[in-house]
């Protein structure tokens, strides 16, 4: 047995899609995500690894421009924009740059909500954006409908503020069969024709 030290592990389809993305081609990523279907935990992890390992995010923008009604292309472009916003913030970029990247990412996550409302990755992406120095409620498309104060739990013993409604959406989808691992990890960092299968 060979030890594989890679987040990709033995997922040969994911490995092939990443190689294609590095060459500027998105067809293998499209096929991979289409084949993933509604296996939400696998979709979440694969899309995270595709966004992290693709190299240049421009391939996702080109894919999104080429297939504007593709939920897969929209999700991957939103993933890339989210990574760019968080990285810009961590590198100390000007607030205008971070804000613009965050707004573009949020716009794309909301577009995904219209293209494929069942997909939980949009909530995980919004949860990642709460690491930025803005009100977490800004990244919740349903913030106006929720109770106030937005960032507190009903339990008075829990004094910590956080993006609880976003995590609740991830948990709600998990109960319907979606994975929640990445959403919980994102919470830990807080404060520091549609193309469907």
C-alpha cells in the first residue's frame, strides 16, 4: 500500500480535473462536478480542492463567461472570488480591494442560489466570507428576515457572537443529506437551462 500525501488522495477524477484546470481547460472539472451530482459532501470537498489547486482563477471566469447558466461554473467562480477576497484581506490589501472582491463573491453566491437553490456550497462560501472585517449579516441573503440581533444565539449562556444563521443553514442542509465539515471549519476561523446533475 502506497502512502499518498495529498488532500486529493486517490480521487483520480479530481486529479485529472485539476491538471486540466492548470492548462486552462474546464471540461474535466465540468464532468467531475456533473458526476458528483447531489452528493453534497463530495461536491463541497471537490469544489474546495478545485478552487485551491487550479492555479489561476481566470479559468473559472472564462468558464463562467462561456456558460453563464451553468451552476457548476457559477459555483467555481464564486469559490475563486471568495478565496481571492480572503487572501487579499490576509495579505493586508487596501479595504477597497477586499470589499470589491467580497462583493463580487457574494454576488456570485447569490446567483448560485437562483441557479441551484439545493446546493449547500453557497452557504459554506458565505460562511468563509465572514472571516472578512465586515458584518457577517451582509453575507446572509436572508438577514432581513431573521431575528435581531442577527449574530447571537437564542441560548443566553452562549455569549459569543458569530455567523450562527449561516452555520444553521449548513446544518439544515446537512440534515437533508449535505456534508457540513467545511462549514464547521469555516466557523472556527470567524473573526480572524441550468447545468445540474
